[in-house]
C-alpha cells in the first residue's frame, strides 16, 4: 500500500512529507519497502533522513544488509548513526564491517566508541556478546517517587525501561524492581524496601543457548549480566533471545543433515562456503562407506551363489538407515532441549528397545512377505529375520550414539541422519550376509 | 541447596516456615525440587499451600505434569486454583484433563468458567488458542494520571501491565500506549493525545507460527488479538511465543527425520505412541525401496558378469543419499524460515547446481581412486563417473523436491532425510548400472 507513495515522495525529493509518512510506518515494514530500492537509492535515502531514524531502521535489517548499506555512507555519518543505536545492535553491525573501517569508526565515536570496544571483546555467542549497556540503575535508598522522576528525566527507551536495577556504590547488583511495581507503590517508599533481592543474573561468558534456556525457564523479559565482581555490566532483552532460538534451531537442523552450521543465512552464503560446509562430511562418510564395501567383498562367494540376495540389499540397509535416523532424531532433539537427561539413559534405552521390537516385528513381517514372494519360502525367512534384527539394532544405535556423544561432552547432533544411515549400511550388510549364509548353509 | 530444607520442613509439617521459604524461591526452581517428591507428597504439598501459590507453581510445570498433579486434588480445590491462573494457562491445563472433569470444573468456576469455555473453543495452535483475557483497556479520554491511578487500583500482574490498550465504548481497539510512556508523560495529558494509533494486531484464527514470526519481525512483548468486528478479545505475551518457537523447531526436526510430530515431549510419549508416529513412514519408504530392488533385479545379468560392481553399491548410493540429505536440509530450513522464497527458485537452483558440480568433482575423484585401487582402471572410471553423476543429481533432487512440495502447498519438511536417501538409492542404482553396462559393453 504505502510503498508506491513513499517511493514517489522520495523520488520527487519531498522530504517533509516523506518524514511525516515515515512516522506512521513501523520500521520493520519500512525495511521491506527498502528492499525494492536500488543500492544507490538506499544510499540517498539514508543520507536524506535524520541519523536517529536511520539507526532505528538499520536495527531492523539483517546484519549483512545493514552492513552493506553503511558501507556506502560516509564514515562520519555512520559514526553518528551507530551512536544512536542500542549498543548490542551497534556492536553486531561493527563486527560485520571491514576491520579497518570498524577501527576508524570507534575512533570517530569517541566515548561511545570506547564502550563499544569493550563489548566487541566478548564472544559473539555468549551473554556478553548479546548484552546491551543501556540499563537503568539506581541506589537502594532512592524513593519510588524519586525513581519515577529520574525515569522522566532520562526517558529511557523501551528496551531497557521495564526493570530498574538497584546497585551499590561500587555498582554491585543487589536488587531489581519492575516498572509495574514502581507504578503501584506509594511514592515515598524506599526502593530498598520493595525490591527483589533474589535476581536471576548471568556471568559475562555464558553460552547463548544457556541464556535462552534461562529466559524460557523463568519467563524473563530482561536478564542482567554481571562481571566477576558481581557488578552490573549489561542487560539482555527477550527480543534478542527469540533470534537466538531461531538461529540455534537452524544450526541443529543443519547438523542433523550433516551440514556444518553456515553461521550466515542460506541466501547470503556463497557457492564456495556451501561447498566447504559440506564436502568434509561427505568425504568422511565415504570412509565409513568403505566398511560396507568391504563387507560385500568379504561375502563375495555367498553373493555369487545366491545373486537373488543382492535384490534385497537396498531394502534392508535402507530400512535400517531410516529406523536409526528416526530414533537418532528423537534422541538428539530430546537431549538438546533437556527433555531427557543423561541420567535417564537406562529408561530411554528400555523404551526404545520395546519400540524397536514392535517396529522390527511389523517390518520383519513385511520383509518376510516380500522375500517369499520374490525368492521363495527360504528367502522369505531370511529377509524377515534380517529385517527384524536390523530394525532392532538400528533403533538402538540411534539411541545409544547420541547418548555416548553427550557423555563424551561432544555435540549429540554429530549423530546426524547421514552418519547413522552410513553406519547402519555396514551393520545391516554384515547382519544380512551372516544370516543368509547360516540359512543357505554356505 | 534449598531442597533438603524445604523437604524436611514439609515432612515435619512446619507450614509457616515452609511458606516463608517458598516466598524467596522462584517457582521455576521449586518445580525442579518438586520432581523429587512422590505423587502422594505432591498431593499433600499442594493441599497445604494457598491456592494462589499453587496456581503460580503449576503454571511453571509442563502441561502433562500439572494435569497429573491436579488429577489427584479434589475438584473444588482445582477450580479455585484454576481461577487464580492466567486464562491462557488455565485453558491449556483444562485441555489436558479428562473431558468430564473439565466440564465439571467449568461449572464450578461459574463466571470465570464461562470465560474459559470461550477460550477453549479456539484451535490450540492459533492466536486465539495462545491468548489470555487479562489485559488492561481504557477509554480514549482518560488522562495519564487517571490511568496510573486506575492501574494502582487494579494492580495488574506482570504479564499484562506493560501495554495499556485504548478502546471505544463498544470495545474496538483504537490505540496502545506503553507503561513506560505513561510514566514519562505529564499527568493531565489525555491518553488519546499520546497513544499510538497504528497497532500491530492479529485476528483470532492466525496460525501460531505466523504469530511467532510477527513477534520476531516487530520485536514485540505483547500482541493484541481482535475479533472480526475489531474488538479487543485477548493478548498474547512473548513468553508463550518462546515456547511456540521451541515446539515448532522440534516439529521441524522430527519431520526431517521422518517422524510424525509427537505433539508431546519425548519423555511423556508412550511406546505405542512412538511406534505409531514412526511405523507409517517406515512402511511407506519400503515401497520406495522396492524400486531399488527392482533396479538390481533388472540388471541381474550385468551384476552376475561383474560381481565387483556389487562392492561399490553402498558407497555410491550412500554418498548420493548423504548429498541429497544435505541439500534438502538446507532448502527445507531456508524455506520454512523465509530465508529463501519460492520466487528465487531459479537462482537457488543455479547455486546448488554449481555446489553439486564442485562436490561431484571432489567425490568423483575420490571414487575414481577407490574404484581403480580395488577393481582396475576401467572400474575406476566407472565409479568416478557414476559418483559425479549421482552427486550432481542428488544435490538437485534435494533442492527441487522441497520447492515442488511448497509449490503444491504441502509441507516442504516431507522431503525428510530418509525419503531423500531412499529415492536416491533407486536413482543411484539406475545410474550406476547404466554407466557400468555402457563401459563394460554388456
């Protein structure tokens, strides 16, 4: 709707009307409109509007996109825009820019730059990397009325106003009070009397997945970050955590498909990046595949006598792979989300043994029919029994491997579908030929 | 730390001290402690503490767990506890209880029951199913001071106090103002003058995945829900959305492993549920597997002449499956998150064609070496070429299938790792034997 109007106002240079229109538009919607602009037009657009507005809009963009826009603007303007941003967003964008530009910008930003430099030192995927330094902190002996007056003066923005942190003279975090509580408390009350002294807080180096888990567990909107001396150094807000949750899910899904996490969107990943994130796994899996080839070679004689056996290879090892893939998928996700714990290993094993037997009986029966139909009664028995054995084994491998990996403090997601499938090829073939040789008395 | 103290206070029936201890404990932590209690102890515990406290604790539990606790308590108590809960939580728990109990409870709850009955009518995974009816709504001509006084009177709880909705006499939503803005505005100002008239809102029947996307896009804490006449009927809060995001990711991951989504945690899923969510897929995949068997049977002669060919079957079809699995994983996730769109199909296809060729050349070279090493120069050429062809094809199948499924308005996640692997088995075998027959002049 808005887009054609906005575009024509922009083209005709009617700045005041354009700015009025922007006021009524959510920056997230504006970003979608800006996608239709050429890079040159985007450049002109951001030079036209106030830096404060640019900051708001750029904060809504994907990081590589925002970085691309800023790369076209003069460094002085970029520095002013970055100053207007939340520190956590500014840091993320700085990390996307070429190193020498980032260094120059930090210089240009003076004091604000010093603060950002400190934030830049944190690992990206930790609490320190997620936090912003814009928070409201007050001393314990302030009254509710005084606090409200203080808020009126500093007029904090949405991201940091809902919780007010209470700190000692040397900035140690001692309590928290919500804006809601302030509003419903008599004005002369001292904050120290009503604040919560048990504050859920995190150290600077906590992994972001753990941060997301705390947000979910405690239903938080904001989480304060403290340094080793328990001094308040920043806050993490829930909107960052939603993004983290999505990124982590994408990573887990990629790992399940044996793709090394891209660390960027698919759209912005180049051909060589994609190649490099995949080729290692494929080559490694070939090595596992060689075991399967070895098994077939070892049973060459059996196979040459009863070539019918070859017909059922894809059926048997395929079903084994699929079964293992299912149980590994269930296990890895349950372990990652904390749905099951390492300690419940024995119970889970028992459960999956039962599920595996039920699946094995069903698929074994199907295999028996198919085998008998194609190769006669004896082949039917061989295929049926092999199917049963493979399915039960595959199910257990799918359960056990993620548990072992977790136990060894490795990522259970390494038990990806391709890995399980490839392992089950080898185990399946060995099972198959062993059973076949027994029954065919070879 | 706390647990042994809490437990002994409880065992010794020192109620007052127990209640004091509970005050300093976050309910989410208390839930973990309660896991160690026997069901009988849990029952006694919840009968001991005030219903309001029970409500807070039960809201922190997993749904099946909370339902299990409530099932042991007298219906009268349960009704009182449910009245103390947020309506969205109460509804979710009611949906877990046996139908006849739920009906009785709604009767016992009288007015509150009527309200819950309306909420129960919404589909669970829509905006209506997520929303709570506890929100603060005021008329346009109220002053800021009046609003703050009103808030002091109704003392809303955390979940619904951060945004105040402005409605007309017939409850139509016309604006919104944040508590933060109220606090920093002169008291005599009328709310109508400062409220935001553009409110991001959703209809009652929006899919929860879409709701989560809006929260992420606009960085929301709360999202109002309106009926067809634009009347405010409820609000969705960000904490529900974090849970939704996690559930949806779990579903997507399960689908990628060919497991029909469980709709419950793995821990609380029984053996038969797990069996039923998996057996359908496994049987369906057997049908696809039969094509592979058919291909081998068709090339029986070729195979009997050159049995060496059999050695490489797992290697070739395995690598094909793994490659297809990788590209399908990347595609499905990118489509689900909106990272790539249907319209960019052509560009994505081109990109993956290039990636596939690079991978094909790498793996083809590896295959050539392995083949030559094991079966001589000619076999080396056959394996190398087949590997190249299979890898390129698999990569494209992995890209195309999710796109076609999305185009047909089906869930792209159907292109699971097991399905892709199984399809690639058949295509791989056909490619292999065709190339082999050509080179061996059979």
